[in-house]
C-alpha cells in the first residue's frame, strides 16, 4: 500500500508541483512554439509523454547497469543525449513502417523532441532523485502528463490572447511570455498540495 | 589514463550500437515513398497557401500522385507549374485561370459616412460583430485590414479607409476571401477588363444614402452593354468576365462611378 501511495505522490508531484514547463522551465521551446492551436498542442503533448516514457525505459538501465558499475556517472549527459536521439529516430522509423496512422499524427513532432531538454531533464532527474525503475517510469509519465496539461491550458490562453486588444509594444512574443508567467504563477499554488495529499 | 579510456570506449560503444541500429532500421524497415509525389512536390512553389483546396503543397502533391486531383489547381505556380506537373503525370496541359483578389467596395472615407465612432479592437471581424461595424453601409469595407493580416504576399494596403489589392503582388490564393467578414473580396480572372466596385444589394435610395459610391441598381449598364455582359440582380451589377470585352461603355454611363476599367495583367 505504501509503495502505491508513494507512486501516486510521485505522479501528482510531477504533474502539478514540479511541472516541467511551468515550475522547472524546461521544454519552453515547444511550449511557446506549438501551443498556438489546441490540436497541435495535444499532439505535441502526447508525443512528449511517449518519448519521455521510452527514454526512461532505456536510460535508467543504462545508468544503473552500465555507467554506475564503471564509475562513469559524469558521462551521463552525453550518453543520454546520444541514446535518446538515436532512440527517437529509431522509434520514428519503426512507427513509419508498422503504424503509419500513428506516425502521421506523431511524426511531425517526434524530430522536434529528439533533443528536447525536458526529455533529457526527466531522465536525469529520475537518476538524481534516486528513483527505482517503476518510480522512474511513473515519474516520466507524470512529467509527460504535466507537459500535456501545460500545453493544453496555454493553448486556451493563447486563443483568448489572439482576440484581445494588446498594446502595440507587447504584441507577439512579449505578451505570450507574460501570459506564460501568469500560468506559471498559478501553478505555484499547487506547492503544498502533494505534502497533504494523504495527511 | 585508464578512466579516460573506459569513458571513451563506453561512449564510442553506445554511439556504435546506436548507429548500427539506425542503419539496420533504415535498411530493413525502409518505407518506399511515392517517387512521383516527391517529384511533383519539387515542382510546386511551396507557398502552402491552400489555393488548390488541399492543406498544403505536400498534400496536393500526394493527391496528384494518387490521381485524385487535377494538375491545374496551383494558382501561385500558374501555367509554368501546371505544365511541369502535366508532364510528370503524363496528362494534357490544362490552362490555369490566373486569378487576382479584388475588393468590391469603393466606400472610402469621403463617400461613405460612419454611423458611429468605433473604438474597439482594430479588427474587421470584431468590428463587424458590433451592429455590423461603424459604416453606415452595412456591406462596406471596414478598413481594419483582416485581409492584409492573412495575406501571405503582403499585397494589401489600406487607403482612405478601404482595402486595396496590389494586383502585381497578389498570387490569387484566396486567403483574404475567407478572412473578410463582409465577403467583399472575390477572386476575379486576371483577364477581367471591367469590375464592379460595390457589393451593396439594398434598394437604390437606401444604398445612395449610406454611400455616395454605391451601386443603385439603375440597370443603365445592363441595358447599354453591347455584349450583354452585365446583369443587375438584387440591385447590384454583376459582370460576366467571359463576355466583357472592356469597351468601357458602362464605365462612362454609370452615374455612381462604381464600374471601373481594370488591368490586372501582371
């Protein structure tokens, strides 16, 4: 029961409290770039969940069965980048061959995420936080869900922004960044939620 | 020394495994892309304007390769592209009717009074939601430039409160046609010689009151056109561009000066 509770806490905290985009400010590039339309934002979010999961599936064993025994912990970043980039390419090829429909909906986004810092951040944080394999997977799932949530919320905010009368000097990126900071502030309200989830 | 070597070897090994995996995957899981579609795509201008009715050049190329589309739909590419495409597909060349966007309104600041002072968002879409916009004429151009905002060729300019198209820059994609909340813009053939400068379908007296340049539906043009190219329906003149030979009789006769001789040849 305790393990289950623990997993729920990890999931909730990575979705809400440590939201990768809105609290840790990782993956801002796709967050600002692809959040103009709800459809695209959802597509990107789902792709990120997918990539985060498979990246963790591979990098966790590499860290614990290859790098750690050889005292090569400091090579983590380089090896992870290499592995994730190759993996995403590989998955893209596989999807194209065996699941063309899925490739059509995710295909555009996969290359964009290949070297995304949010994906790298998740895999590295899973190691630094000392999670075991199952916890790492749950944490990646949570981070991906958090990314999707942020994207979908912000797509809504942006569609409202498009129709509002913005002062000339704030038009475009400035007002988008300000709006993003408001959404981010709102997410800081979740800070105490997880500690009291099972209290 | 040893530690550097192991690090080097491990990273090299990981890189090697990844590259072998990718090479194998690329070889064994290769998906044949339609060569024809690729060739076709190279001929298309890549403006992704959507004038062909498909979502972009890529999907048009695919539709062409599958034989689901005609080769003469690319407006920006014009006759050149149509010729190349027909060659690839092995079909007879069909001429592209080059088109150009035209704003059917001449209700400039001087001619068209305003019924209120509008101080909201500078957008035709929003302005027209408030009692149809500030113009007294409910058909007229609002001049906020929604058309200019969507135009990929930057062919629009706002002058005297109405939109004008630079026919040399316009590539005829029709993005503005759907952006105009007043439906004032249509794609007319580049060969058109005379155009109607109004879209008002109200009765003559009402139209006249709301704009001094409005078509009042007097039918003078219809009756006097030697080619019978003009018909007045719903108090508004319309020109059959195929029949019109640009003699200019109607332009001189029109009491409201809302017929104009046009030259869209780019």
